């Protein structure tokens, strides 16, 4: 991060004690750090500590030097990233409402207007974090492109993220391209489930990890992201708008409704949608004492990827295809056929029979096939890396 400047904005949380370490780690990675403190933050740690840690003067009030413009306006010496860490419930809500009445909130307001990336690291008691207005404000800021890191919810607290997680996020933000800025991306992820009776379901082993990695990558590249999420176990990032869907029908309806509500530039259909659903759902729990055998007749579920181009012909469509134990050539061939049927622009095929690939793993191997059958092979890598490579291809095609 050589020649990159971070404005570290500290607010009145006990987690402020982590700030000297955060600053030093950022500096170890090459960044220059300037500190801004709210009045309440100054009651928790002394500005001298941050002045010592960063080697730079600390902004504790706004004066005739218009420190907020110097740091987050346009021109020489401005910050490349505004990092609010720790961020109190109070400051998060003020930022979301466009209120700037502390040095921190004024720097953030200015950064918004100058297009400087803003990263927020919440820390507070869990009860404060669960306040519906705070939750809503976090979502609002996420939809405005603010990146959130953490919190870790444990022991009744929404604790500040680990220093390493914060520093990694800053490095990622300052080194990745913002090539999806102003783009709207819709991702489907996770499994869907179908009811046999009120308590029994059929589903698949998808965890949602690949889709969540795609959402994280899209957010970090500046996209506005909506995730239509089946009942997966991976935790989606705060920055995305989340629409929950349980059954294939619900997911289908959610996707169509999103596509009708706004113009999405890109749809990435990662969800492992159940291909069949029971023709009829028993309205009562089928008793095991009576039924020795149960025959369930299945019908096909609606094909979400086939509906995307019908509803929104100009949206760039990326499908995912999971196969089992095929050769590379068979995998590519089968994916290509599916791409043609859905009129998709790209399809990412993986073989979940291979080691380290597919459901519930943290890694994946994909073949990205385009409409001219040109193939980009991404060998076994973390799902985040696969997401990055996928977006490199997408962004190239969007140009
Ligand atoms: C010792 C102490 C610790 C606090 N810790 C937190 C915290 O972790 N998170 C939070 O949202 N508020 C916390 N507060 C309350 C905030 O400091 C208070 O809401 C204040 O108005 C925040 O102002 P600021 O956002 O301008 O810094 C704490 C207050 C005190 C006195």
C-alpha cells in the first residue's frame, strides 16, 4: 500500500484500544495513516497515543484549516480510503442519515461526495447492533457502497473484527480495481428446499459459499449487490441486499420480481436449485406408523436461469452448472449446451465429484465457457479467487 493514505476515523467504543495496533499494521503494509477522532473517542483513548502510533497530527476538531476537506475532499494529500474503526451505533446511524456533527461524521460525509471508498468496522453491544434502525442503517450504507468488516457476534457483543481481518480488507480495497462501480449485480446462492410434508423436506448439499464469495468480490469492486439466498450456511456480507427464498418457486418469484423492479447489469445464478419438487405437499405430518412405504411423485421446478433473458434481455447472464464425474471435455460440452438453452453469456461449470470442488468446500475449480465456446480454466483455488477470476472475465465482456 505504498503511497496510499488511510484516514482512520475513531469513534467512542472501547474497541478504540485496538486502534494503535490497526494503525501500525496498516503502516507496516506501507500505508500512511492519519487519525480523526470523535469527542467520545478522545475520552476512551488519548489523541497523543494515535499521534505517537502514526507519526501524524490527529484531527480532534474541525478548524479554519477545514481538515475534513484536506483529508476527504478533492486534491493533493487526500485519503485513498476512509476507515471508520471502531464505528459506534451512533456514528453508523448518523452517517446513514447524512448527519455530520463530529470530526468523524464530517470526514465521512465529505468522502461520500468525493467518491472516496468508505469502510466501516462496527463494535458495540449485541443489543445495540440488533436495534432494527441500526440494522436498517447498516443495510442502507451497504447499498450506498460502504464496505463493512465484521462484527464478530459473540458473548452478547458485536465485537470489532480481528485486526488482521480489518487490515486485509483495507489492503484488498486499496489494491483491487473498482471496475464494477455503479453496476447492479444480482446473485442467487445456496440450496433450495421442497416440502414433502410440513416437517420433511428434500434439498441438496449446497452451502452458499461460492455465491457468498461472489457477492463479497462484487461488493469490493464497487457493485450494488442483491443476493437472493436459499437456506445456505455461509454468512452473507452486510453490504448486500438480501432476499430470502426457501423453495425453488419462491426463488424464481424473487428473481423475476427483482429483475422487474430495476435494471440489473449482471445476474449470476449460483444457487443449487432443486430440479424437482413433490407434486403434492401433504398438509399433515405423514405418520410412520401407518405408511410403510411412501411414494412421492415429482414434478420439475421452474428454471430460473431460463427466465432471466425473457424478463430482462439486456442483462449479462452468468449461469453455474454442477456435474458429477465427467471429463473436462464432457463438462465443457454439457455446460455449453446449457448456456445456449438459457441464452446465457457465460457459464461456469464445475465437477462436484472432484476433490476440493463444489458443495461446502472453501475451494473450487471451474471452467468458464462463453457463447463462442471459448474456455477459461480456473484451477483449484479459494472460492474468493474463483470469484475474482470470474469477474475479470465478466468485466472484460461488459466493456
Ligand atoms: C466506556 C464506553 C464504551 C462505549 N462503547 C461503545 C461501543 O462499543 N459501541 C457503541 O456503539 N457505543 C459505545 N459507547 C457509547 C458511545 O460512546 C456513545 O453512543 C457516543 O455518543 C458515541 O459518540 P461517537 O459516535 O461520536 O463517538 C460507549 C461509551 C462508553 C462511555
